C-alpha cells in the first residue's frame, strides 16, 4: 500500500494513483485536519438492494418493450432515471462533508478512549442519514446546514504510548438505499495512553534517596508514618486498619519536611519488570498530586521536577507513557 | 445478520404507497376482492400502531390460501394476466402483514413499483397515467423512509420543506432524462415472445349486433372513438359515413352479422389497397375497442397494411385493437361498394326475412314491387317517399315496440324512432320488395376540434344505415334517417341528444376541445410511439436509429447534455438570495476555508476575528475591518456607507490573501 | 449619583461592574451575567453549592445599585406570611395594619428556594410575576425595581420541592457560580473579610438610574438578521430529539431582552450574534425539559445547540 515500499519503477504510477484516489491508499495514512470529502475520496457502488431493484426494473423495461406498451416503458424509464439521479444525491450527501475536529482524551491503559468526531457540512447543505463506523461501533446522524455535529465513540486503549484512533468509515445510502457511498476518515489526531496505575497502590516512597522496596509488607511501614487525623486531611490518607486498632483516626503521614523532596526513581524500583515499574510510578505521581506533595520523577534519561500541580503531573505522565517507546511517526 | 426493524413511519408510508397502487386496479377487480385487500391493510395499520408484530401463521396462511383460491375461482385460468395480477396484489398485501424488517420494506416498495407498471398493461389512458405518478412518488418516499438509518430523520416526507427541495431537484434532472430515454430507447419491430390474449373488458362501442336500444345507449355515451385528420379540406359532414359492422341476419327483433362465411373475418376480398389520385386521404387514431374492425369512409379505396377487407366491405385489423392504433386510409367518397365475389350467396342472404312476420309490411312492399317493377333505386325512392309523406318522426326516446311484428308496429302504428328503427324497417321493406339489402352500422359525422385540427368521432355519433344491391353498381348506400331528419346527418347525433354544457358552445366547449386535443396528443405522441415513428423522428435529426454508431453518438450527446443539466442543478451556487452584506462576507469565509481556517456557521464575525487574531495573526489585519464592517452593516442600523465600507474591506481582504 | 445622558449612564454601569468585581473575585463572567439579568429586568436563579459567594454577590449588587436588600433563608416550615407580611389588629387605630414582610425589598435573596413548600414557592413566584402581593384581599405594590435572586442546590436532596417547569420559566437567567479559580481563591484567603469590603462599597448607580438603563436596553436595535438568529436558537430547542419541552415564547422574549442588555453592557448600539450566544445558555438551561433518555443536562445541550445552529 505504501508508495515507499513499491519498486522505484512503479513509483510514478503509485504517485498518480494516490493523487487520483487518495482514499483507497490512505486508509492507513494519517491526514491533517480538516479532512473534506470530495469526488476523489468518495466511493459509490450499488447496494445489494440496488442490484435487486435494477433486476426488477430491467424486467419491467423488457416487458414494456416486448408488449410495446409505451406507458409502462415511460414509467419504467422514469423510475430508472430517478434511481440513476439518486446516485448523484447519494454522492452529494457525502461530498463536501468535513471532519473538522477529532477530540480524543488521554486515558490510562485498559480504559476506553473517548473519541469525538466533529463533522460539518462545509457547503451549507443539510445531510441526512449519514452513518459512521469506528471499530465495531456505528452511529447514525443527520447534519443541519452548516452545523457541527459531534459523534462520540470509544475505543479500548490496550497499551501505553501514543494512541491513534483507527480510521472511521463514513457512509450513506440516502435517499433511497439504492447506492452505497463511503469514504475513510483517518485523521492524524492521536492521544496519550498513560500506564495503568498500579492497584493496589504501593505506598509512596518516604526517603528521598531510597525508593521503597517492592514486596515489603506495607502495614508495618505505615505504622511508622502515622499521625493523628486533623480536620482537612484527605480521606484517602486515613489508615482505616490502623485507626481501628488504635481507637482513633490516624492518617498516613506523607508530608516531608520542607527541605526534602519526594523522588520517584525508576531505577530505585527493583524486582519488577518495566511495565510494572511504570505502573507504580504512575500511581505515585497521581497520589502525590492529589496530596499536594511536590515530587521529582526520575526515568532513565529524564529528570522532571521537583514541582507540583496538574501541569507537572501531566508532564510526568507523558514521560511515563512514552518511556522507551519509539515515536511511531518518526 | 438480520435486517433492522422497520420503524412505524416507513411502514405507514409503505402501506399508503400500496393502497395508492391498488386503487386503479379496483376499476376491474371484483368489488369483494378490493374490499378484502383494503380491509386487510386497514386492520394491519391499526394493529401495528398498537404493537409491532407480524400476524400469526394461523391468520396468515388461511388468508393466503383463501386469496389464491378465490382469485383462481373468480378469474378462471390461472395463467391469465388478470389472475396473475390479482394474485400478486393479494400476495403483496400479505407481505405487508408480516413486514417487520427493513428488507421487507425495500421488497414491498419494489413490488409496488412493479405493480404500477403492470397496471399499464390494462389501461394506458391519460387519466390513469397521470394518476400513477402518485403511487410512484409514494413508493420512492417509502423507500426513502426505509433507507434512513435508525435515529436519523432522513424522511423526505418528514421535512418536506427542505428535503422536498432535494426531491424536486432530483425530479428536475430525472424528468428530462426520462423523456430523452423514452424517445431514444430502440423499439422492437416485433415482440420477442408472443403476446398474451386478454378477454374483452366490456368496452362501450358498436357491438356487432343491433337490437332495440343498443344504439340509444351509445348515443348517451360521450367517450371518443377516433380522431381523424384530413390531408386536405374536411369533406362535407353529410358524406362522412364511417363504415363498421355489416348486419345481414334479422330474426324479427335484432340484427346480427351474417352467420355464413360472408361475415367471417377470414373471408378476404381483393380490392384496391392503393388510392387513386383524386381520393380523400385521412389518418385515424382509433381508441381501443377490443374488436378487430376499423372504421373507414366508404368507399375505402386505400386500406392500411395489416388489415383485411371482408366480403361485405368491412375492413378489419389482424388483431383486436387493445391499444390506441393509428392508420391511414383513402376514400372515394359516396362511391358504391363493389358487390365482390359470391354474388349469389350475398343475394340470398340479403333477401332473407324472418318467416311469418310483419304481414302488413310485406304486403306494402309487394304492392310497390308490383307498381314499380324490378328497379331497386326506384323502390328505395318509394320507401323514402313513404317515410317523408307519412307522419314519421325522429326521436331518441320512442315508445317501445312490443308486438311480435315489430316492423309492422313501427311502420303503421308508432311511427316514432331513430336510425336503428328506420334502417331496420327500410331493409325489411327492401327485402320484402325483392331488393337485396343489408344494414350497416358505424358512425356518422363527428365534431371538428379547431384546437387539434382534427375531427373527433364519439360513441354518440353511432349510426345505422342501409345498403341495397343495384346490379351494375354494387351496394348503394341509402340512409332512410336522412329522409326523416336531415339535420341528423347534417349536424350529427348530438342534435338530438340531451343538451350538454360541454357542447353548448362558449368557453366550456373550448375547454372540452382543448382537453380532447391533449388526450389526442397523448395517444399520438406517447402511447402510439412505435419503431416506425421513432425512425421518422430520428430521421428529422438526420440520424438512422438502426445504425448503432449513430445511436451511440446520439446517446453520448444526450448524456453530456443531461450531465451539464445535473451539474447546473446540483452544484449551482446557493447564496444567490442572501443578503448583500452576507454575500460579501461569505466570499471572505470561502477564502478563509481555502486557506485552511475552519469557519463554522455558528461563529459570529466578531468571534471569528478574535480567533484569527490568535490563530492566524497574519490574516487578522485584513480580516478585522471585514468583520467590523459586516457586523455594522448586517446588525446595525446601517446605511449605504456601511455597505460601501464592507465592500472595500472585502476587496482588500481578497486582494491581500493568497488564493490557496 | 445623578446620571443624565446615556453615555454617563453606561460609564457608570462600567464603574458598577468594576466595583462588584472587586468584591466578588475571579467571577467576572458571572458578574456580567448578573448585570445582564438586572438590566433586562429579569429574576435570577443561582444553582450552586453553599458557600461559593452567592450572598456576597447579591450584597455587592445591592450595595452598588443602592437597592434595598433583604435575604430570606427558605425552609420547609417557612409560611407565606413570613415572606410577604401579615395584617395585625392595631388597637390604637382600631383596624388592621399591614406589616410588610421581607419580600418588600428591591433585591430579595431567596436562599435555597427548593427547600420551601410549593405553597410558599408559588407565593414568591406570583410576586415575581405580578410585582405585587395580595394579603387578606388587599394588594400591596412591591418596591421598584424588584429583583429576586433565588438559589437552589443542584444536588438532589431529600426534603426539597423541585420547582415546576412553569415556575422556572419566571426566572430569566439561571447561572452557576462554581468554585473560584486558584488565583482568586488565594486572593480571597489572603484578603480581608468580604463583609468589610461590601461595607466599603459605595453606591455607583441609583435605583432610578437602573430603571433608566433598563429603558435604554429595551430600545436597543435588533436587526432582522439578529431576530432570525434568535428564532433559530429557540426553534432548535423545539426540534431536538433530546429535548421534550423546548423554549417557550416567553423565553424567546427573554432571550432577546437579555441580548439587548448584554449589548448595552458591551456599549454597542445593536445586538450582534455574540450577544445572543453570551446569554443563550443562561436563558435556556433551566427551561429545557429533557427527554428521559437524554444524556447531559440543559446547559450542555444548550451549549451544543449553540455550536450547531448556524448564524443566518
């Protein structure tokens, strides 16, 4: 499919085909937004019903010619003409339709990526009965003249890293179901899939220089870092088991003295494979941000922070998502 | 994968489409059958509104069996066209009973379209044809509803304002295409397979017998029989005798065609088929009669091909006339019909009378014969004189003849009647006087239509006259009615019919004439367009339709023209009716979107300017004045100055930005 | 305090807006909405959690516009007479004397209106609609201008009586303040007590000036194109499948009035589409009755319609 894979002698041919029929070849190619459909990218064939209809119409016309019945012939030709012209309308129902925006939000691996396709009729005509398919999901919409219609899909995010939604197929059979017109929409929009946060959560590392050892019993460790509950403490920090034992509300003490900082160091986590380490780091980043602790994230070749706040978290999550992955575009 | 559920709306459109398709069939379907089908449709509509579920098998299958059995029982031959059509109508109704899926909807709509075309096998008149547009459009509306995916509106019918426009555009292109294809589709010279015989369906018109009252019925019937255009001037109406069936056999009450070979249709008689130079030439467009006979002026010196001339002078077609046909003929007006072969058999048949009937008539005829001798024309003249001298009257509602000797009763008692009485009595008189005579039925005269420049003959112009055999001349036409009521022949049968607003002169007659001219045009141009006429049409364009290359060229030209038309219709600019300020602004928006800037319709000019400020600062400087001027001229209490400012700003923007 | 020309009036209006923004920090968009509602002569519904500054806002508005302010905390045991007042026998005059209730104010803050009984709600809403109250057969005219700022909690809670749709229609605007952003909240924490700030606020516009401004807004030019757009926005709510009951004609009139007020605040001589867009969500969100299977709330659907309806 890709022109670069083709032998060099065929390259002009491929280029020509690609120029004429971009849709056929670019099914697996990313395109920048907005993608506007035109006659080179909309394909149209008779539907199954259209073929059946053609057979019936052929029978009517042959019968009319044979019996020299001009009214039946005139009628049959009228129906055939309407059917033929409806092909133009089917095509026109997609022509100049534009994918103006694809919104895909970052998620954690294993979640569903929400994908919102923003469609608009660029030439100000209304559209009817347009179907969109992404993966196994189908949506059917009408578009008012000039309006932007948002179509929501979800797709499973299986692995961390860049996630590109698979191409959406846009199709229509309007007005009479006789023809099927379709095109592929493959935008270059991508989103990040962060590593799945580890569950159950491992406690945050306490020591700036020493990450926690995985696999130690967290219960004992917690006991050393408990303090009495003070109003305003986040509830997720309450150590319920310990509280039950001690008879008063205790919270895990996470806050470090001001002079020290929390360091989440990839290299300090041992005994886990790469993905598990990233999962744990992800969890820590999330928790640290929720607790309002400044933190520093160390990955091989990357050192972020110390800092706090949502922006820092996003920076860290991006680094975690893309750790040791090649960028598919380069 | 199962087809999606058929929603209520498409289903009801489908039901409506089928009901409309069924309507013209009710004209010939038995009333109980139409009522049954409509009842099933009604019940189905009510039921499906309550809950969408097909009817159970114990309803469906007995209904199916009942419909099939009743149809075969009613129409007899299971292979006839009527039976097949009636059964298909029933099956379609039953399909609707179980239609719950979209594919059922597609199927039913297609079958409905098929049924619309089948209807034309039975009737091709202009009225029915015009009506058939309704079920056709309904079928497409139903298809449109069925094709809309779930959750979308899609329905043309639903939003007739906006989508109806789309349908209108579609028809705008489809109709010229239809007309082009109609005239261009090569017609077959002979059918690929045999035509199916259809029984007569009770058309009105001359019946081939003449019993009391049969012509009165016709005289009340205004429907057209034929339209005639003459090559030259129209001859005087009094010479226009359109010859139809010749009646020989009289049983005392009714006249019938000869029971011997004389009246048989396979009895051909040679005669001139090419007209002489001085003969009257004319062209007839005959409405379907379901009979073989054609109506020609006497004496038919030129008869159309594919016709036979019978021994009694009648001209018949090879097949019954089931569609409008046209033929050309020539006449040597008022010339006697040559006696032809089998003269002895003809004489014998033309002298036969029912035995023991009408003694008074026989007696009078014998006296004339004794007085005048063997001079047929003189005897005929005596009879006409008799009709003239005695108090005979012409009246379309004569007192009924009830006695066994009906001719006696008419000639000596009631003396009131019209053409059938006079023709009948006259022929009886002639035969009794030893003059061979026969009754000829047909039409006399007609109405000149100045709009269409043709003569319209209606059933109300039906007439009966007599012919006597004159040795050396042949069969000479004698019209006894003309002796009683010359105005019948001069002004036509309508002179005696009930007065009608459509004939009273004035504008209504003009409307009637126009309408009939349209009907004539329809029959001539559409219904009768066959391979000969098509060839002639193409010859006008200098094309030979039998040459495939020329035909291909013709199609190519036509298709290019239609492609241009559709481009014009579908891709024309659509901001023509816009406000002038908006039109200017839209030019800028188009340029912007070509430059890769999204310009949603829901964004105001002010917001657009603000957005461009940050997104494409290089465009902002030129765009800002445009947006400001547009806003004031469109939303402010603007004057000419604002419009001017906008135009300048737009010009500056378009000049200052790249096209691509 | 005295303003005569339209220019002076609109300048004073800008000053008033600035002053309110000093009191209510980080809510300039919402303050703008409140002023639009005030200028359009409508009542305001605030849907919010307690403690986000509704009272402060109402106070600031009252102080800035020199309006009599009263606040009523609605509860289920509050009686109509507690709100509108009561006639008491006065022995000195030997007759009934009307003691006006807290509703006799120019700006009434009706807190948690959905906690009141339907009877009390309808008493308030009748007063809002008719600008008068009737006690024991006698009608008492409410002070002018009369503005109700009602609040209700967005969370479904037990012991509440949700307002029926017909009564929600009486509120021109429904807005939500929401939490202040980070900077504003920090400023709040660091700054002095809001009550002190309000006490410092001096009247910038008189109540009569407000009436004059309302009249100015009323006569602002709305072009046919703007009216077309307003109609399209209203019609869109009646066609949308997710909406069971769309905007009423009254809401349409309100939309136009609010857009004019918004244009006046922006010192424009005419209504532009952005004015309609700015007020549309506040006008529509509480009035849209959604179909049972619709996802999202009135505000999100209204925002979506804004993105869909083309400007004619």
